[in-house]
């Protein structure tokens, strides 16, 4: 299989998993889908030569898995794990620095780190929406149809997820 086909295949698969998981009402399914999508996004970024994106996708996979494991655990463990993943995101940015284009994805990573450990429902999906907006400039710079489409659909999926999980006022 040639590399361009693999780039497109990983991007399309990651795109589908990302959007589908964001639309789930269940936070556990959202986390599981994001873990699988993150693995594919990491591979896709690596194949595109986007080192910051690949590294942050790997951090995302580890962060989401860890957050799922400690979600109902001791608050001190969640705070410590959250702080550790924020530091890892900052270290990843420093190691893969590509100029100011690196700042917005790192901000997105830090936001989603907090969200993964402490938010649920509509607030979690709102953080994912803001994160997708922060990734937009980085994604556009890659000129990858799957990355651009994934980001745009991620924005739409997160917006729909926020809408579907919002608290409904009782009249």
C-alpha cells in the first residue's frame, strides 16, 4: 500500500471515529471512540510529517485512557494525573516546536486535558468544541483533506453533542 493511500485511509477512519464518538450521549463511549480515533490521528499526523500533531495525538490517547481509569477515583489522583498530562503537553510542544503554529494545538491539548479529567456531558463536549476551533489553524496549514474535514466535522459534531447533552429546563 502506498503512503498517500495510507494517509487518506487513516484520516478517513479517524474522522469517522472522531465524529461518531462526539455524537454519543454516553461519556464512556465518547472516551473509547476518542482513544481509537487518537491512535489513527497520530498515525495520520506522523505520515503527514506533522510532528506536533502526532505527538499531541499520542498524549491525547494516553490522557483519555488515564482519565477513563481514574474518573471516579480520589480527587487528588485526578488532579495529579491532570497536572502531569498538562506538563506532558507543554513538554511535547517544546520538543516539537514549529513556531507560533504550535501554540493553539497546545492550548487545545491543555483544555481537553482538564475536560477529560473533570468535565462531563455538555461541558465536556463544549470543551471539545473549543479545542477543535483551536486546532483549525494547524489543520489548515497541513493541506490534508482528511484533517481539514475532520476538524470541520469535529466542530459540527461537538456542537451537536453540546446541544444533545445540554440540560433541558423543566417548565
